[in-house]
C-alpha cells in the first residue's frame, strides 16, 4: 500500500460520516460481530439509539472522532455487549466493531464478557476471578489469567465503562470514540 498524506487520510475519515449520513442508529449487541457490515446481524440487540445529525466532527491528523455523549436508549434485553453496529437511516449497516471494557485485577468475570488490555480484546471462555496483576496477553485461544480463561478476539475498538447491560437500563453514554485512518506502508 502506498503512503498516504494527512489530507487523504482526513478525506477517508470524513467519507465514513458522509456515506453513513445524518442521524444514524447505533446498536449494542451480544457476542461477536458478523463477518461484515453487509451480513445479517448477530447476537441479541441490547440497546440502540439515534445519533445526532452531525455525529462526528471533521477528521484531523488522520483521525475521525465521534461526538462525545452519543447515547443509546433504554435496554430492550439483558446481556454483555460484545459488538456495536451503525446503520444509516435507510437501514443499511455500514460500520461495526468490538465492544469491551478495561481489564480489572481481581475481578470476577463470566463467560462472554470482553475486556481490553494492551490494545487487544479478549473474550472470557471460562468464568473465574482475574489475577491480582498482569491480565491476558497474546493472541491465543486459551489464555489463563488466574481463574479466568480468555480467547483473543481482535484489536481494541470501542471501550465502554461497563459492558453488562440490564433490561430497562438507561442508555449507555459513549464519551469518546476515534478511528485512525491507515497511513500506508
């Protein structure tokens, strides 16, 4: 891939918002995302909400940031958020990614919870309490962290304070989210 100027990287970021359009819908769902945004939704819909008409300011330095305080409506189901999807007003899904919370020492985790550490996302495959320090590392499928077993899922994407969603819970406020455009080789 060729190297890209900041101007091109900014244009790429701004094209995301232009393509999705004004007032898209943000969804939080359980489990892993489908193979692509064009594929049918996977997991249980936990909550969704319509974003502002201008939901992302212009890209700067090759980074597209979402507006602060993007809020979803009250939860329609209970579970652990595993991925997000964004769809245009016409219902076309254009963007999706992993959802996780920061790994915490000495915390009980249940199967299906996703954490991030060192830029990676891990999914609990066996319940237990995490170690007093360290946490999961690497890209394996059976990473032992004291009493929890983790599987590497992918690079860190959207981070929430808490991915445990309760039925009827007031919407989650996403304080920030950034996409960095590729620089090329």
